[in-house]
């Protein structure tokens, strides 16, 4: 009897001690010693499940390591056998791994709000890695990262394209060709100088009354021709060539802008493809975890085989999506290589350019600025000026030309009677001649009149093309501006959708882990979350591409 009483008393004391420990407020407990391996106590709240607790309290992000964390929790909580039946008010021990408390922060029970899903960059310039859920608190220090030595930035890509793109080389050669045309027209201001050498020999057979004879002719002549005045034809042709050269310069700027836009589009397209791969990888890990859970529940008899089949189908579907996303990355890299004008480009990491900037101009401001800066419009203005000169030159075809001609020669003709020595060809005797010529066209079959009509109609063609280009500029500006406004609002909506989809996924997982929800809920939540992340990533980089198009539309 005495022994039984002692045992009962000992058991009662142990039970009271455990009960007091559970009711003991967390702030009154002593801090964990170094031997506790930096552990903390956490009180279960309503709706808590294991994945959510790990994500919030340990910054848990890699769901493939869930079993590793679970094994560690089993060591810290030896009395607990299952983690799918958490009850509100229970205390569990958690390891502190990802973030240690600051020196000024007191030890206390961690009871934080649910962590937000991946937060997209704000419209004020905040940057984040798309496709990766961020759970760091605002006070968490970030470690500076040194970029790789071979990191390809957007500026580097633009420099490579400007130096290697064949379209720019062709545009540059067109400028050189037109510069040569200007030189050709400038030649009219200078005289022409030619040298002519001539040698002629002949003989004549003799007859009854004519003796046989032979003759030699040799001359060296220098001639010059110079247009003294042609009533502005020469000046008009030169000015027309210069205006055409100016138009070619603006065309080069147009080609440069197109190359820059192509590089930016390909650059952001590659970053977008890489971010989508990150989303697909996260989706594969999430569905692999669900598959393992479904198999575990099936093995213990709490779930049916259909859950495993559904999880396997979702897993392999996500795996196929990841394969497609990785192939899209390769296609995007080839596209970037082509945009840079290179035949080969070794794989290099790209610098992230996920900063969402504000729209710099209103639609009206951008349109008026584009009218002043777009090189296409400036090119048409130069073409119109050149065509004005062509019209003037054609009309001046009715006017005379005043030219100067002169020549100097040394020549001689020798006549010899056969078998008799007479005069030799050499030495040559000098001769010269100068003349002024006034050429006045009287009738040329209406060629000049028709030439004037041709230039007038060509002017009208260029004028119509300029108006069409002006309307196209306005269309480009308005479309790109409206696209920016749309994407700016879509980014906000997609951010909210990603948050809601993440919360929906957490709730579905929790319900499935405790045996309340079905695998269909989790599967549907996974699809929604992956789609929300993908849509957000696309909107983010579509905004960057639209911003590049807006800059191109303005002509900056």
C-alpha cells in the first residue's frame, strides 16, 4: 500500500508539473541555453499546419526538404508521432536556423502573421527575383552579392549589337554611298582635263600619172572643259544630294532604334523565360511533395489509390511544363543572339532588369515629342527638301549652259614619196584652241517638260508617305502608352492574385494534411498558384518590353 501510494503521488506530481509547464506563459520561461541548440517554443493557432509553420517561423522555402525538417522536429518533440493533427493551444519546439534574434530582441514566443507570397516590384523601383517566393521580413539584413565576372548586362548587349549587327553595317554603307554621290555632284564645280594621243599611218599606190606615197600623223592633245554657269542646275543637284545624305543619316538612326528595340525585347524575353522556368521548378517540387504525401497516406490506409494517381498525373504534367519552359529559354537565347547580330554567343548569365518604372509622359506629350524626334519623320523632311531641288533642276533644263573649252596639242603630218626621202614626222609642231559655248535647248521632244512632271509627282508621293508615317508614329505612341497603362494595372492585379492563390494553396494543403480536404482541392490550388505566378512574371517583363516600345515610339 505504501509503495502504491508513493507511485501515485509521483505520477500526480509529474502530471501537475507538465500541466503547469503548459500554462506557464512563454515570457516567464528562461531563455534557451546553448545546449538547446537555439530552439524556441511555438503555440499552435487555429488553422495552423506543418508547412505553414515551417514557412513562417523558419523561412522554409524548399518543400523538397520537408522530410528533413520533419525528422528534426521529431527529435525536438519526442512525444509527438504525427503532425497532421495539430490542435490549437499546443506547444511545440522549433529550431532556429534561418534567422537568429538580434542582440536587442528578447526571447519570446514567435507568433507572426502569415507570410506574404512573392511580392512583385512596386511601381517605385523595387526589385525582386520573379518566380521565387520572398518570406524575408523587412528588418532582415541582406547579404551583398558579387555579380559574376561574365555577367551580360543590357548595356553590354546594346554595345555588342551596335558593333556587330549587319543591319547597322548596311545602313552605314548606304551613308558612305550617298556621300560619294555628293562628291559626284560636286565635280561639276571643277574643270575636266583629258589627254589624247593619236597616231595614224597610211599609204597610196601609185598609178600611171600618180606616184606612190605614204603619210604618218601623230599628235598629243590636252583638252579641258569647264561649266561657267548653268543657271543653278549644278547647285540644285549638289543640294539635292546633300539632303538625300541627310535622309540617309536619319535612316541610320531609324535602323539603330530598331536594333536597340530588338535587343531589349530579346533580353527581357530571355529573362522572362528564365523566370518562368523558376516557376515551373517550384511547381514540380510542390507536386512532388504532394505525391509523396499521397503515397504516404495511401500506405497507412488513410487515403485511396485515386489520390496517388491524381498526384502522379499532376506531377508529370508539371514536369512536362518545366521541359517546355526550359526549351523556351533556349529559343530565347537564340533569339537574343540573333538580335545582337552574332553567329555564336556562349552561354552567359544575364543581369536582372525587373525594375518597373513610372510612365514618363502622358499620351499627348509623348505624341508631340515623337513628332519632333522620330528619325523617320526627319528623313521624310530631308527627302522633301531634296525633291524640291530636283524639281528646280528639272525646270532649269529649259535654260542655257555656258561652257568653256580649250585644248593644246603638238602634232605633225609627214608626206613621203616612196623611195625618196622627204619631210619626217618629228619634231611635232604646237597648236592650241579655246572656245566659249552657249547651249540653249529649243526643243527636245518635251523631255524636260515630262521630267518636271515626274519630279512633281514624286514629291507628292513622298508627301503622302510622310503623312502616313506621321499617323503611324501617333499610332505607335498611343498603342505603347495604352499598353503600359494596362500592364501597370495588370501587375497590381496579378500581385493580388498571386497572394490569394498562395493563401488558397496553403489552406488546401492544411486541409489535406489533417484529412479534411481532398487532393482535388490541393491540385486545383497548385494549378491556380502556378498560373498566377506565370501570369505575374509575364506581365512584369511585358511591361519592360512595352516600356522599350514606348521609348522607341517617342524616338528617344
